[in-house]
């Protein structure tokens, strides 16, 4: 079982960051393919391990969770053709889903992280999650304020509204959480850990710790989907 990434993978990403050009990439395509394979092999083992407690990941393939290295520069002022990292999103529905999941971002110089949660859901899903938090605040707080959760992830992160969301006033005890447009728990991964046999067990432990939060966040999305089907 693959428990860590290789130095060659980190070296390729570092070099790409310094040479983000098509000619250089083509000359180093073999290095990219090796780094991609290294990353996919690790992610596949992580999926298989996590599927023991996360049914949504059962039978998923790493290739369906990894994002392309190629950037879409058509509407961007940043014309660099390639991403400067490797990343994958493990969730019910694969990398393109709006469902909450586990995002692994590999970027050397201690910029790697595992981020878990729900990112910028569309308006109907956002409204449903806010209602779920409003109705079940104590349940959600018990999850995100559990000692193990706080030790590993600290506070919930994510972009917030500067004002109160429509339908909620400042006196609502959940107002700080309701202002969120995303609910994320993030863990920074130092380079030393990326190259350590502890990487696999560490990430698996983090995913297991954060799973109750993801279960809470996906519940209103499932309910909304059912309601839509019954219309």
C-alpha cells in the first residue's frame, strides 16, 4: 500500500511553478505523467481506506476525483497554461459534484492541505443548509466543537456574508454560522509529512474525524433532491 508521495513528484511541481510554459511542459511531459501516476496511486489507496467508513467513496476511482493540470485561461487575466499543484476531490458524485467532500491539494513549500466541507453551493442548496443549521444548531455545534475536531481543524472556515442572510436576524444564536457561504475544515500538510509513511494514516484519521460534519451538511441536500423529484 502506498503511504506517501515521492520527492520526484514534489520536485516536478516546484519546477513547474518556475517554468509554467507549454514548451517546458512538453519537454518534461514524462515527469508530469510520473507525478500524476504517483498522486493517483496514493489517492486510490486513500479512497479504498476511507470507503471503510465513508460509503460514498466505495467503488470510486482516483482518476475520477483528480482535476486536470490544464488551466482554462479563456476568461482569466492569468494566462499561465498549467495549475501549480495537484489536486483531487473525493465526494459522492465525483470531482464535479456540489456535494460536500474531501479536497486534497498538493503544493510544495508547505502549501499543501486537506480541506473538507461544502464549497459555495447554489442558492437552493445554500438555503437548505442554512435552515438545517438553524433548526439543528446544537447538533452541528457538538460536531464542530468536539475536542478531536478542534484539535485537528480549529475553527470552521469559509467565505461569509458581511450582513445577515435573508430571513435571519442578528439575535439568532446561529447567525455567525448562517453567514457562511461555504463551511470548510482545513488541515495544513507540511512537506515533511507528504514524504512520510505517516501521510496515509494522518489523512485517513482527518477524514474520519470530519465525516460527521459532512454527513450533517449533505443531509439537507439529499432532502432537497428528494423533494425536487416528488414535484
